[in-house]
């Protein structure tokens, strides 16, 4: 797809070959394609799925019932660190993209990527759940972005990440034009999870919970081949009221 400045250049060079109305139609078609591409993108579909699902409190979601729960993500037994930023998290996606050219247009190609997650605790004030992100469909915000290029060397952390994936920041003569992106479920971050699970005794429930009647339980949310968990940190998915 042409970049905006390239589109303008083409329009300027051919301004006399088509009537103004035809150019307006072409621009509208291009904008429609961009909007539809976003609307039907994987991440956008997941967010719509989450927003459409009924919200449940963790203490109230029954076993084997598909529902959306919202809470803060906390470590269970293991905590991760983002490979590009070092931020504490329980799940991350990190990638490096290289700007390449065909001679007529430029595009970004992923040259290194890494995804890792560990089971974590979800708390919402009413109860707790253990969330296993293995096999989940995840839509996270890439909120850490940086670049390196001709006059901007990659830092040691970026270079180490590249090397781990058999890449390097320097080309034959100049530095490659690279951008580094990282998304994660940070420790303490509010997230939404859509799925179903089973209840199990909660060995870490507050002591007073044992005196309320039934023994305290927690959910264990996992993916299945038919119903993978859907997880997002987008604020539009973590709202539980209209």
C-alpha cells in the first residue's frame, strides 16, 4: 500500500489525466479499505468479542460458564521481565521490524519476535482466579516503542535481543532502520479475560473468608481447543458498566 506522501505524489503527477470526481472516489475507496482492514483485524475482533460478553464478578462466575471477568494481574509463582524494557510482567510480546524498500514503496518486515507468558493471579475485590495464558488469544497495546537507524545505534539490550534471534542492527555499510515494539500484561495492570473455568479450593484466601460458610474457592481459567481464553488490556474491554 502506498504511503500518504507517495499517494499525493502520484496524484500530483496525474492530476490532469482524471477528473476531480474520480480522484475523490479513489481516495474514498482507499480510506474504506483502511477502515475495513482495521475493523476486521484480529485484535479488533477480539476486543469486540470481549466487549459483547456479559461481565461477571470473579466470586459469581459459575463453573463451565463462558463469561468476561475483569481484574488486576498479579504474579502467581513466577514473574517475567520485558526483554526490551525490563518491565515486570506476566506476559509479553516483543518484536523488531526492519524497514525495507521495493524501489517504489517501503514496508516493515518482522525480523525477530518473542512471546512468553506464565500463569498468573487475577483479582477483582470479590475473588481470585488463576489464569493460564497458554493457548489464549491476546490483544495487547504495544505501548513501548523505540527505533534505531543510520545515526542512532541500537542500545545493548536491543542488540542482545536481535542477537538472540540471529539478527544484528548493522547492515553492510550503515545501521539498518529498525523499530522495536513491546506489549505486555504488566504486574498490577487491569485486564479483561473471556473464558470459562473450574472452581478449586483457594489456599491463599484471606483467613476471614473461611468463617463465611462455604470454604473459599478460586477459578482456574484455561484455554481449550474449542474455547481459547481471550485476554486484552484495552480500556474499552475492562469496563464492566455502560
